[in-house]
C-alpha cells in the first residue's frame, strides 16, 4: 500500500491532490468555481510510484470544489471504464457540495456522451477538525441498540424545528434525547448517512432511495442528512454521549452505486474498476450483493481505504462503532468467505478500532453467503434465526417451545460452536428490512405495489399474521389482539440474553402499510408518525427496558445452561411447565401441547420468572415456592398477581424477594 496520504490535503500554501490507480495512463484534477458549475482549471497528476498520482496546486484554499478524471483503455468486458469525460468523486472525499442525482449521461459509453460534470457532485477540499479525545465506547454488548433512519425518524416530528427535521442534528434535540433516554437506549445505530445515489430504475417511477444503502464513496456524508458536514455528526455524537448514548454507523463497503455493467461511472469504476471490484474469470462483474457489483475487500488498497474510513469516523466524530452491511463481502478472499480474512482481522486489531463496537450482518447472496455464527470475536452478529423462531412461536407454529427457549438463552447452537462462553448475538424481531413490528401482526402478505414492481420485490415469507383481517381495521377486538401480540413480541425481545435491537417506531406501533421493502419510499410510508403514535405501547416498551436494566441477568451475554451462576445454589436457568414442573424430554417434544413456557433464572439474591403463554387461552402458572421468599410483579404497572391467570398470548415477569425485604418495602 502506498504510504502517501490520499485525497485533498489542504495546507496554508495550497492543496495537494492524490489518488490511486494501478492501470490509468493519465489522471487529472478538475478545479471548479465556488458554485461548482464551471470548470476553471485542469491539472495533470504525476505518478509518484506504487500507483499514486499527485499534484500540488498552490494558492487553492479550503472550500475548493474539484473532481478527478482518468484516461486509459476502455473495455468494460475486461473491467476497464476509463473515460476523461466522466468526472469522478475523490474516493477519499470527506465532503461533497450537493447530493448525487442519477442521470443517464453518467452511464453513457465513452464517446457517446458528454462531459458529466454538470450532473456530478463536486468533492470539496476541506481541513479535518481536530481529533476527538479518545474515549471508550458507551455501548456495552448486551444492552439496547436503537436502529433508525435519520431522515424518516424526525421528518414529521412536531417539536423539532422544521429546518432541522430529517437531519443528523435533529438527533441532538432535547425532545429526541428525552425519548431515547426514556427507552433506555444504549446506542443508536444510524442507517447509512454517507452520500448515496438512486438506483437507475427509481427516478422514472418517481421514487428515490430512502435508506441510503447505495453509496458512491465511503467517507463523504450525504448533504441532505448532514448539511453541516462532518461537524454536524461530531456535534451530535457529543450531545448523545452527554446523554449517555453512543452512535453506531451502518456502513456499506460491499458494493457501490456504480451498479452493474450498465451503471454509472462515478468514482471507483472510472479510476480502476479491475482493482476496486471483484470480477469473474470471464471478466464480468461479480455480484455477491444483488446490486450489480461487489467491492474487492481483499485488495490491499481497498482494505486500507476501509480502515482509513473507519479511523476517520472514530478520530474525527467519536462514534462508538460500526455495523457492516452484507459483511461476508468484507471477509471474502478470492471470492470465498474466510473468518480470518485480512480485513476482518485488521479492523479488530487496529489500535484506533480495537475497542469499537463491530456488528456484522452475516449474509450476502454470493457462494456460501450465509455465515451466521461464523465470524470471530469481537464481532457481534445480526441473528435472523432469533427473528424467525420468535415470529414462528408467536404466529402459532407447532413445535417451537424448544427453539424459543434456545433463543431466550442466547442462541448457543449458533454462537457456542467455537467454545466461546459469551453470545455474540444481536437479537431483533423487526429491522429496517422487512415488515415493521406492527405490520407483523396485521398483514399476512407483503403489500409492495407502491414500489412500482408489481409487488414482486421483497420477501414472500414474512412469518407474519393478521389476527383475522388484512391490514387496517376498525374492529376493536382485532385491534386489542394486535396490541397484545406486539406486547408479547417486545417482552420476548427484552427477556432475551445477549444484545437486543429495536427499530425506531416499533415501540409505538409504526406501520409501513404492509410494505416489507420500503427502501424507495421517502414519504409518509417510512416517516414516523409521532402525532398518531400508540402511547400505551410506548409506555410498555419503556417499562420493559427499565426492567431489563434493573435485572442485569437479562442482558448478560453468557449462555443460560442450567447450572449455578455463582457459589449460590440457584441455577442460572430452569425451564418449567405451567405447573411448575421441570420440562422433560417428552415436554419439549410435545409439539401439539406445549406453548406454555416458564423461564426461571437467578436475579441476584432471588429468582426472576418469565412466564410465556403462547396459547390463546388464559392459564394459571404455578410459581415454585421457596421458604422465606415471596413472588411479586417485576413490572408493577403492567403485571398480574402470582395467583391470577396469565392472559392468552402474553408474557409476564415475576420477581422473587425475601419476605422480610418485602415487608420493609411496604413499611417504607
């Protein structure tokens, strides 16, 4: 890897521009006026060795708008797209002057189009802010992650100033901080905030990419989300940190918006597509991502660019960590996934990154792309097995009691295979991709017609149910059943060992009208309805979170194995039937009957009972008695007394306390 620093390095005398390419014959930097509309100068970069081309431009100052151009062979069938008419974003740009906008000329063949500068965002040369003081992440595995889309989260919030709605800065508004603190959020996970471009089929449909999983480069923030640039992110991180909340960035290193062979030439493709992207033996672009291209994360230059990006956001913004979209791509070496891949190891071992939160989405669509449980510590992993098993249990599928117990206990079948005592699971029931929590219990089928693909896009098997009517209804009984199902799903999540994740708005019943692939809906389908939110559900979620924080055994990451957790005689978990008897082999295999499960665990000085009634009928659970102890609701505002029947399709928490302790509490 070249030792020269890449990008635009601003000094008091001028700007040094540097870029890497292994196969370009000539490279230039185009300098634009302050509006970015007129090219005022074009300077040729000179080779400095090891693929680095650079030039120093005296007299230029911070704020200079620029872009690169490259010339060489043009043979897309061999992975060569050199075309001096294509203005290219600097891969190391940390700021751009406008959002990317798709135009057909960006994808025109060489000599069949015009100069693309009028349709391209310009990179901005700007000095980086001072380093953020090094501090350990606030987030600790086992606590609550809150996934949110920056734009949709506050776009409709009535208490956020209108000019600030939909931006990163809005996350630091007092009303937002108060909401996050009330939920007990440990870290917010921001869906991509780096600059992205619409897929080419969206503009003709009048749609745009609302999620941001289509980046052009990796460091520059999207001006629509961060009009204040890196400083806006930095200030928001500081405000959230002051409130005790960390920020995790969801980053996309697996592909770019340059798409397939027919896609636009925007940056990496025009500089050195053979190096930056994986190709098949016949010269075609590899497509392990479903987007038309796959970033070659096993290439040394790409590996260093990824590391530089991560260091950038830690050093200059102070983020807690990262979630990696389609993470197996980062571990592919010569196309095959390797958990010991150089990039994965380099991230975990880097002095700046080693203590950061690292979360893998452990699947892509390439060969052997499903890698759940196969990453190595310290990587946490999104656990879709948890999602699907919990959904199946509450949908009413037979034979799911054992699977539910395994998921509640930390998914040792997935993450314990390598002998690690602590689970790396990130448990979730709903995420940005798929149905919302409220839609899971209101729609049996996806309803994606608004996406313009005749409802063909998105998953067909959502493991969802509608409680009798598809979609919106005025039926009070159905509405009550749906509310109860959401409460049961949330209670299951907050009772589960390991890290848990809640997607913004699921705490108060957000809906996407059954759309399970709302990536192209930058409108009321994805914008959170703060005025019409379900405040009762939101209150229940807050109570669940407070209970989880009050009983650390729930967020412990060690697997529940049925043995004493310390010198005491209380096992870390006991699995009991509704009668209080231990689950036997026959009980676990009684698929038709057992939808009633009691998880009894050590809460430190007592026991915590999680009683799950997956049946539609109410049931009295018999809690095991212990001399000198009494059972009480763990969530006083929402729970039943020990002798009362547990309603059908619900979860209740009971805590065991010493009788003397209970009398003292009453006396006080």
